[in-house]
C-alpha cells in the first residue's frame, strides 16, 4: 500500500522504514530540511542497530522516500501515520500541538478515502479531538485510528518486525481491514492483532510504560533496602522473578530509568488521571523514587570521598540512558554529572555512541574520551551509568593502573563483588554490600 509517515524522529523513521521493508511504498515527511537532506543522502540522524542498513536498502529499491512536502506524500497515500513528538509541557501534560497540526495538514491534503493513524503517544481522547479537526477540513471520508508503538530503543527494528502484539484502535471496519493488511506481515508467528476502541488503544500504551516504570522503581527500592539490611539484591531478584505471576523482566536494579518515553509518559498519565479527579499515588511514588535513584551514585561518592570534591576527578562510563542507543534524554548520567560538578569535581566521560549528544548538552564542562580506558586517566574513581556490553568484561588490571585510586561505583551491577575483592578494588554496587 501507499503510506505516508509524518515525522522522521525515532518512531517515524523506524516505523516508515519497517513498513517499506514489508513491501509498502512509504513516503516519510519532516519539516526539517537538514534532516530530510541527510536522509536522502543515506545519513541516519539516530543510532539504532540495523536501521541504517534498512533505510539505505529500501531507499535504493524505491520503496522509501523522504520529503518536505506533506501534501505530496498524503495525496499519494491511502494511510497517513502521525509520528510526531509529544513532549511534556510544564504541567506534565503531553504537548499535542504537533499532532493536531499534522492532522489538519492531512485532512486538507486528502484526495479520496483516507485513514489517519496516530502512532505518537497521546492521551486518552486524542482520536476524538482529531476527528473534530478532520471534520472541519477534510473534503473526503477520513477515518481516524490509533496504532500505538511499543518500541524499545536499542532493539526497535526487531520489536517492530516481530512485535509481541499489534494494537489497533478503530471504530471503522474499513479502516481496520486496511490496518490489518499492513500489519499482517509482522505477526506471522501468531502473535495477536488486538482490535479495540481508540480510547482503550491510547491508554494501553501509557499503561504498559507505567507498569514497566513501576517495576523499575520497585526493584530499586528493594535494592536500597538490601543495602540497609545486608541482603543481596541478586538473590532477592531471582527469588522474585522465579514466580511465574511476576517474571524477571525489568527487575534489574540500577540508577533509574530515563529516555524519551518512561519519564514523559508517567507524568502524562498522572496528569490525565488528575483531570478525571483521580490521584495516581502509586505512579507519583514511582516517579519520586526514580528521581532519588539518579542521585544514588554521587551520594555514595560523597560518602566515600567527602562532600567537597574540589580537586578530585571522576571517570564515567556510559552516558546514554540505556545501551545500544545514543539517546541522552532524561539519562541518569546527566544527574550524576551535575551533582559531581556542583561539588567541585572534574569529570571525564566515555560512551560508545552518545558523545556527540552529550557534548550538545554539557558543552565544555566535562572532558570527552573516545575510549573507556582513556577516560580513566588519573581519575579518583570510576562510575558506571550505562550497561554497554563492552564494559562488562574489561581489563581490570588496566583499570587499576589508570585510576589514581582503585575505586568503582557500579550503577548497573556489572561485576562480581568477590572478583572485585580478589583484585583489591573498593567496589560499590546497587543492593549488594560494598567490598
């Protein structure tokens, strides 16, 4: 089918590329001339494993195009996916101005029957508001549906091509049939296509992210209790995750969650609930726990070295909010760095992919290093904020030789405390006794 995708950010670019990979003719639209020019030259603006190869192949084979002209793309398509950003506003609500603008442009540009599909993460009731916009501007029949995305950064292509489920929020049999056909190639292993009303589809996305955020904050609080009483969070986690009612996913303690989804979506769901007179106290608590958890590493640094860190320098491995991405949005590393700088320390950082994005945020307040060992030179300690695979089995002798003090603050529990003790490191981790 002919498909338009409005927005070439993370969700739009991955979605448009994967729709093209399954045989559709896709035109991706963006208002940023530099981004469109770069994409037409084969330059990918985000780091996502496997994406660049798919973009280049489908562009070369003519199934994937990039343009600044939304009218041209929409006129050639029967389906338009809205995949623009919905950033958090000052009061915690999702900013839907980009979604509504895209919907109006689509409505004005359709040349026949058309399906508008909201893939952006939007609050309950957004489809209804878009129908009102379409009713004012469209000269042809337009159905409005919701197909929320459930992509994890670092594995987004795999998640799209082999989803756990596809959710279609639709009130139209005609639109549902079209969307089933578009998504059928991705569920050939009998994973379900779930058809429901648009409000339920919209809420499903928020509910999923909120549940995962709750699990992360819960296991982090259990880890903090383990620290206090001398228990081992790894043992507790195994005991908890072995219960089939609970499972082991998203039960790894650390320095908090970040990224473009969890923080924003948790706040948006709290705001939506408040509009309905509901107090989502459990989500508020999860958000508060996450904010506190991001300060855990610098607090431990100060406990070890003292509150005044003037004259000290620290190495940080991992800047992106999670491995296999260059995304720095709401990354715990940013809180860690700001706390260290405020206490007078100098900071030396390394990340396999996120250095450019970090430089745009932090400027010249830290030093940037292309290799993890280079970042260690003369540092008083190493802090680990992101669990990149290349950090899991390093040369510990080299770490010890480069550091001024053999001290590691591990925010992701990458190393075995017994090994750290055997190698004479002072080692702090999450939910395990220091050695």
